[in-house]
């Protein structure tokens, strides 16, 4: 032990006011602070003992910060200065949750909120099978596992197909939480880069084949894509399916944005409707975006592989059960009419067109109009997306207003990729979006002059 540490451990303070501020035992700046009362009055006889630092796990250290949320403190400080911030950084829709779902919450009449089945409420599972059948995906109740949000479905999928040190291929840019779930599963994500100039279409089969190693266990993708909004064609997904069949891999399809496809001549192809991989296709899904209900933590994992589903159930048993009340509300939401989705798609399409038209007017910007979801990844004439996002929150404002975007490098696994790109979520009404895009364009010009 060093002399300095011995001195700190033996350090005694004689300041009455110091002792009065703290209880008998407190932590102050990484030291244990203790004091004693003498003669009915608290007197300072305070010993400060240096505490050893406890090691964190490698998973904790390697867990990536969210590119969507990591700049929130900058936005909070901007708001504290009286600046209005238009949030284009996070996929929190402003569309009202349908009345059917909200009434599902109000109609709950439970005297004891007890544990539910680990696989989910049977009535809700039956309703889900009905929903999937209505969109052309035929599954049985035993193929469905209800999860605590789509996030848990993704986590379960990675856990069930891969061991620590295994690899999962992912087209990048990708949903940033894939990296977090891979880190907690000790799985390595192997990226295959898609390009803004092609609208983030999947690269040729050969690029995926070059990414396959002896440790590869699966390919994961989202369709429509978060963060890109890309909608993969059937031929693109059949290419992935053929790879999985040839190399004995699982194919994990994240279909949380299935309802949000905007072109009449574009159809959604589910991973469960791809031929030749019936035993290795895994669908992960969520009610969050479908019903604008991000706070309802209900998702599901679906596979026709009975052995896989039995293994997933064991993960579900370890966390006991998904939330009962949210399942009841989600069950009511299955009755939402098609007219709801028609109106929502029309609104999002108008917003998409507004955003993409505004980006097209920024010199040197690249943004192909996406076919689905409610995001765009735009390549802008900027040096660094995070630096630009911070600049917009700390240094730039137009008439006391600014915008917050998500730096796109956090959606890539390849170092250096996406540095000149940002993700924009068009989750504001058209008037606010028009204002936000005007501010963004002015901010890009100001940033270039720095």
C-alpha cells in the first residue's frame, strides 16, 4: 500500500459543519465517510477510507451507448437555455395509439395481477395467429412466443442460435440495439455494408459469402429497415435464404415495420414465407410501432422449428412472464381496422416526401427516397455526424429553434462508416417537419463554414 493511500485512510477531519451534513455512514467521492456523535451532539471525528475499485464485466465495458439517446444531455441543456428542439433523433411516433388498444387497457378488470404463462396468454397467442394469417403469414399457436417487447425477442433469438464467440452477419447500417444485444450475448456482429447511393439495397451474394466463417450462425436484418427505411425485395431475401440453406445458418427477420410500406407496387416479404428454410427462419416482431404503442412492452418470436421454440421457452421461464395487462391491450389492438393503417401510411408518406424533398435541396446531400418505416439515413456534406449533431444543439439555432438528429455511425459496425450520415425519424407533423428541415439545411451551411 502506498504512503499516500495510508495517509488517506488515516485522515481525520475536525470540522463540525462537515459532520452535520452527513449521516453515520456515507459515500463521498469514492470514499467511505463515517462519523460519531459525542455527548449528545454530533462532533466531527470523521474517517475517510479509500475503497478499492470493483471490476466491471467485459460485457458492461463493451456495451455500446445508444446513438439515439447518447446526446440527450446536449438537448436538455439546449432546452434549459430556452431553445426549442425538434426531435428527429428517435422513432417515437406522434400518431395516436388506436382507441381499441387504449380501451383494452381501460377494460381490464383484474383483482389480483398474478403471474401469467411464460409463453404468453393463450387468448393473445390465438389472436396473434389470427393477425398473422390476415397478412398472409400462416403460423400455429405453438409457433409463437410472446416476449417483453421486440427487444427481448431479438435477445432470445441471438441467445438461442449462437454461443459466446460465434458470429452473426448483419447488413449495415442496422438497428443499433442489435449491437447491444450481441454484446450481452457475447456474439460478434459481422457487417456487410449497404450504400446510401443504392438506397441501402442488399449487396450481391458474394459479399455475404465472404463474411461467412466457421463461427457464423445466423444472418439478422430488419425489413422495412431501421434506420434506412429500405424495403427488401423478394429476390433479395431469397438470396439470403439460399445462403442460410447452403451454409446451415438461421435467418432472423425483424418485421416490426411491416405495416409501413408506401408504394403500391411494393409488397412485404416475410422471412416465414421464404421457401427452403422452414426450420431455420425466425421472425421477431413488436406492437410498438404498429400501434404507436412504444410504452407497451409486448413483442413476439415465431418459428416453426419446435426444438428451437422449446429452447426459447426456457429463456422465457427464466424471466417468468411477459406483462399481462399490456398483452390484454395488444389483444384488443388486433381488432384495429385496416382504415387505421391506411390513414397512418398516408400521413407517413406525406412526411417522408417532405423530408426527402428538403434533403434533395441541400447541395451534395444523398438520400434515396425509402420505401418503408419512418426513417431516412441521409449523407450530408459534413465531417462527422456526432460533431454536427452536437453543433446543432450547442452552437446553432434559428430563431431560437434547433433540431436533434441521430449520428449514423452508431448504426454501423465497421469503424469509420457512416461518419458523414445522420438518421432522421419523420415522427413529427408536417408543419413541424417543414420547420425542422429548414433549420437543418441552415445548420448544415453554418457547420460547413466552421
